[in-house]
């Protein structure tokens, strides 16, 4: 399927745009079955949830499990972005690309390889199989069995405590809006006419693009740029900042940027794509950057320039729910909208647009909406990860956050070229960096760059949630040799600051003698 068709498909439902393969049909049978008939509405619902993505699904099933009468409304496909166009397919293609990456690096270990043959159609079909295998978890059948009334269709508020879907009127006591977000389409002249991909439509490709342009150097753009490059596409990444992943720690972003360049991804930084022309099956991107004004011919364009909240056609004016075009539905720290009986969670209302963030917010909504709780989203310690290779994982404050808040910090860093396991693995490029409140071991934030950074950050996140400082982490025995041992060594750096000059000198000699 070519991108002109895919761009047009983006304007229809996700379900209608799918290639009708066996696995996609199996997923559709769970996420949006053709034979589905909406149930007869109950007289009144304790909770109505609009949106069957991560936040909506969790809110609905937890509320139903607590004995509430719950309705769940989904406009497109159950499972939302995560299952259908986000986490699941992206991590499946990243896993395929990681296999190629291992082959690319085999020479470092004295192993001669002769490249890899990538069968793109098989890579894409495996992604669809994984989605289909997982889809039963989010299916209309499972949620119905759990006591949730599932309505497929577009929900719209019609009054203070009523909502309409599929011609039926539903009455509620409390409601949750969890309608998610969608890709932002930049207004580049000629882009729509030439056709382009987004994270929603890229999974419908049936042929691998030989030459791929990626517009946007944030997490989505970077993850897919590296994946397609490793699978064999020539990739050019355009970004409007001086380095990719510019919202991350600059040192961390530099590690990934150097990896990209070594793998042959062409980076055009501080750039602006001014127009796109289409001729003879080629898309020509015209761009400006400090070095020059130029143009490049590609076969496909992937746009990854941010997300917009889905707030349209919900009848929010009927219920007094306030919104902002960029921020989405406005909520307080209890995830409550300007209407006290209506809450919002997930991408439609949150800065952190992650599946785990949406799930955490849904738990807060249930406690506050059904049990008159006072749980605050601001109390959460929210980790996240960019799944490039190496990964970048972070939790808590960055250095610039601390400076903006006037918080004095100490920074402790261990590079993986000081870690025995990372050296044995040939993965010395990353680091563990931990920020503490100055003069104390209280952890305020951390950044990890490593192949498994997303797993490693959990130890620090747990410590922050439990109020455990670096001193205690230094007392935890970490298996040797592991890359996670770097976290213990960071703690050791803090503990050394507590020593007197004489003790520090003596301990330094002892550590040098007993490192292994």
C-alpha cells in the first residue's frame, strides 16, 4: 500500500484502513467485530467511560470489578493506540531491528557475518500476529464478560448527565473522558498531496521504502528511524533543533545521536522542511538548514512532529468541560475537569503521553470519582523510556528542572566504560546519572542510557516512591557482573562524599585493590 492511499486512509477509521490479512482480521474480531450489537442501555450508569485505550479500559474494568454499573464507549478499535498503532507494533518492529543490530555488531566480538536478509513482509506480518495474539485482552468479549456494557460508536454528551451513542441515550452519575490523541500534521505545502505516513499508518505498509524521510527527532521519530534503517531503508531524519531528543538530558541524547550517525542515518538538524513536491513516483523534500537550502528525493515520508488531543465532537460545551487546543481537556491534580462529575485521563488530558501514565491516571480517577478520594497525579513518580538502541530512561527531575525550581542538587554519574559487564557486552557508550538534593542522599531524578535502560530505571523509581536514598541503595548487593551494578556504584559515589578526607584516601586505595 502506497502513502497516497495511506494518507487517505488516515482520514477514515483505523479499522477500515487495515490490510485485510488473517492476523488483522483476527484482531478486528476482538477489537471491533462486524457482528457486534450494542447492548440495551441500563437505566443509569455509575460510570461511563469514553475511549477504549489504556486509561479507559483500566477505569472501566476496575469500576466494574468493584460492583459498579459501567458503560465503555469506543469510536474506533478496542485497545486504543497502544495495541493498534503504538506500543505493541512499535516494540515489535524495534525487536526485529535489534536482531539486525546484533548482526551489524558481530565483528566486535570476533564473529564474521555477511549481513542479514530482511523479509519486510514477514517482519510486518509478525507485528500483526503479535497484535492479534494480544488483542483478546482488550476485546469487547472480555470486557462484556467482566460486566462492562461495551458500546461501539461515537459518544457525545447531550446534557448534564446524559450521553448519546449509536442513537441510544445513556444516563450517568460520573464520567471519564479517555479519548487519547492523534498525530499532528504539519502544514507543509505539498505534503498532503504527495502522501505521508504517521505512527498510525506506517503499520499498513506492505513494501519496504528504499528511501525514507522522517520529519521529527522526538521519541517516535527516532525509534522508527533507527528501526527502518536497520531493516535496510536509507533514512534521513529532519529535526528543528540542534540535536535529536532535545527534551532529554543532552548527554544522553548525544549518545543516541552518535549511534545514529554510526549506523548511517543522515541527520539534518536545525532544519525546516519548506515544501514537498511529487513527480515520477518520487517525493522531493525541500528544506532549509544553517548549512544550505537543498532538496532530497525519497520514496516515503514519515511525519512524527507531535500529538494533538482528541477533544472534538464530544459535546463538551453541553457539560461545561474546558479545553485547550494543545493541552487538551483541562484537569486539576485530582484528574477532575471543570465539571466536578466528569474526569479525564490519558493523552487527552496529560503532558506525559505514555501507556503506563494513562493507566496510573485511571487508577487515580477511580479512587477519586467512586470513593471520594483525594489522590493527586502530581504525587506520582513517572518514569519513561525512549526505545532506541541504546535506550534512554528517565524519572523525576532533570538538571534544568531543578534549576528552574531553585533546587540545589548534586549529580553523580557512572559511565558504562567503568562497568565490567558493559565492557564485556561491548556496550560502553551509556551511563547512569542520578540527581540528589544537595548535601543529602534524597533522589530527585535519574537518567540512564543503556540497552536495557527501561528495565534498570525501575530500581531508582522504586527508591523514589519508597523514600529510599542513595545511601541505602549502596547497601543493596547487586550481582556481579551486571550493568545494573552501575546503580550501586553511583550510590558508592554518594557514600564517598560522606567520608573525611583521610578516610576517603584510605577507601580509595582499598577499592582499587578490591574492584574485582
